[in-house]
C-alpha cells in the first residue's frame, strides 16, 4: 500500500483535502498554477494536470483570464468519493491488520 504515487495525484489529494476542509470553500478561487507550483516546489505542468482532473470531474469552473473556482457541492462530492475510496481500497487492509494484531474496538477507542 506504500506504492509510489505520481506527484500530480499527491497534489490532487492535497487540493481535495483543502476543499473538503473548507480551506477553499464553494466559490473560492484556487491558487494559480504558477503560485501553487512555486509553493509546492512542483513543475507547473504537474499542477496543471492535477487541476485538469478537478475540471474534468466538474468540481471547479474556469473563468478564462481570471482563475479557477470551486463549484457548489464540490466538497460534498469529494467527501463522498473519498469515503467510497477509503472503504473500498484502504479499510480492508486496515481491518485485516487490526484483526492480525488482535486489537479490540476498545483498544482503538482508547487511542483516539
């Protein structure tokens, strides 16, 4: 599960988390490609590829010459997708490890 992920997917995950957490609420403008690239130490083409995925998914709207804005409902849609992905891809491995280690629900709650 610790496979190397492409940088654009890591950036996409960071941006998605920021939208879900409200750092970029509905109607907010995302940082420009160049600004985010400079901030993250990434290639602008890599940032553009991450942004393109949001655009393709209808989560952001581009206003030519102005910027890219988070659309209404983007946070909820991202949250749902993230939950689905977690339950489908990550939870089975985590659950298996919990069982392998003999941890009980009480053990897990005590650590929260």
